[in-house]
């Protein structure tokens, strides 16, 4: 079986759902953000501060190419779809799953969050980012799961049944 790649905006629950999915499928779980932090020994805000977003995107792309080689559940950062090369790559996968939520839900989930440099900006910028990325997520995914009204286990059940895993 190929890797299952979870994509979607910040705060949508990719890591939480990914961990539960990996447990249910008995597959390893990896989180690209976590791997970047481990490999660089820096936090994501620090990488943005020291080297900028462009550098972070490069690291993210390298990690994605590496982790996809193994069969596992992969949780990605919300901006993985920013680079065209990543979008082309994700499109070729069989199990790219878009976890979708309204901006309202995301606001509730990320209330008080200071750890995400691209969330930590004014409302108009957040809205612009959210709107622009929706088409990218749709474009590269094989499956979309609307998570607003679902519990973690309901989302996992849907992914397993829809992807016929
Ligand atoms: C980002 C999302 C974050 C992290 C970084 C950039 C983005 O991951 O990769 O802060 O550009 O949307 P999460 O989606 O897990 O919050």
C-alpha cells in the first residue's frame, strides 16, 4: 500500500487524525513539521525567523520526498501545497486526503496559538491565505473530508471507508 498523505489548513487536525489513522491501520505515523524540527534542531518559528519561509519550504519539500518512500501515514504542514513541485508530487499519490474545515472552526481550534508564523498575522492575511489554498488542496487530493462536524474517530472511519483501506 502507498503512503496516506494528510493535507489541509493549519489547525484542521492533520496530526491528531493522522495518529489515530496510523494506529487503526497499524502503519507508522510521521509529521513533516516534526521531522524538520528534529533534523534542524530548531523550532519552526525559529526557522522562519532566521532563514525565512522560502528556506522552510525547501526543507519541507525534501522531507516530503523522503517520507513518501515508506508506507506510512504522513501529516504535512498546511503550506505543503505552496510549491508547485509539491503539488505535482502529491497529485501522483493514490491516497492524498484533504482534511477540510471552515475558517470559523480553525479560528476556534487555533485560539491563542503563537507557534505558527503564518497564523500569527492580521485577519485579512489569514483569510487571503485560507482562500488561496483551498483550490490547491482540492486540486491535489483524491479525497476530501469535511471535518467541521466530525469527531476524530468519525473522520478516521470515513477516510478508511472512502479510500477502501
Ligand atoms: C504552515 C503550517 C504549519 C507549519 C508552518 C507553516 C503553513 O503546520 O508547517 O508553521 O504555511 O500553513 P500545521 O499545518 O501543522 O499547522
